[in-house]
């Protein structure tokens, strides 16, 4: 699993995803280290996703949605079902 550099991703989208990932992780009581181990990536990758400086790949987004049991998170939208 890898990451897409910030310049390849829309800043508002990256910021929205970052906030959503922090929210979902906090709701589950997971640490960044726990998320990283479950996804098979480094904790620093999770930190960069949550800061909005990097964007997870599509594969990572699906794995995150599975981990958080929240398929809505793959759409990056918490207000619509």
C-alpha cells in the first residue's frame, strides 16, 4: 500500500478525508498504531492521512472502510446515506 502525494489530490478533499479518518478512529477507540498494523502500513502513513498531507490509495480507502465497518467513508461523505 502506498500514498498519493498531496499535489495530486484536491486540498479540500484531503482535509475532509483527514477529519473523517480522525473521527472514525476516535469513535472506535483505535490508535494510529492499531490502524497501521491492521492495514499493514506504517503508523506515519496513518498520521499523514489524518493530517491531510498525504492521501490513501483506493485500496487503502477500502481497507479503512472495512476496518471502521463504515462503507460510507469510501464516499467521504458523512451526511448522506
